């Protein structure tokens, strides 16, 4: 199991399991929240979790159309 752990203060810490329903990013163009399926990226040898940005459907469509 992979999880995220964040220390809120000296007495409290939150741990959240990473699964296929709770991974998100923000579209770098418009800022909308985009759900992410990490399974799509794990097989890619070039995948960099920190350097990867995922555009939303609308911004992706605009980029493909040259807008």
C-alpha cells in the first residue's frame, strides 16, 4: 500500500492511502482539478511524478486544435 503522510502539528499526523480514486492534479492551463489514474503512467520509463503536468479535457482539446 502506498500512502501520503502529513504532519499537521507536533501532536497530529494524517495518513491517506493512495488508490485509483484519490489522486488528482491541477490543469496547468486553467487550474481545474483533474482525476489521475497512476496506472496509466507506471509503465512509462519517462514518467516523472514531480515533473508531469496533466491538462484537463477542455485544455487538451484546445491544444490539439491549435487554440
